[in-house]
C-alpha cells in the first residue's frame, strides 16, 4: 500500500527563529497588530510504500532522524494520511 505522509518540522522551543522574528517585526507595518510568537518551519509531503501504517510511520520517523530534521534544534511531527493500494487512483 502507499501511504500519504506529512512531516511538519519546527524550531524547538528556545531556539532562535530569525525568519519568524523578521515576519513578526514586518507585520505591524502592513497593518497587522497584536501578532506574537511567529515561528517558521517546513512541511514535507511524501508517499511511502509500506505493508502497514506502523511501518510507514517508522520509515518516515527514521527519515526525519537521518535527513529531514536537525534533531538538535528542530522538532518534527509525522502524520499518516489515507492509504491506497497499488493501481488505485488517488
């Protein structure tokens, strides 16, 4: 089966986020006041072929640990979407 996987990666709490800080400083100039705590991360979407949802999650988690996230400064979350069998239309 093929599983849709979404990985959200964000800076860990307490880690400086220069992009978030820049956006937060720019928003008032555009008329958006009262906005605080802006954090910028990344979203990675994958399709993983695996026998089970647990296997797909384990593979995605391993990818995060090895490549997709810097575990020293970033936290990640893996979400598994609907599975489809080979040959099925999405």
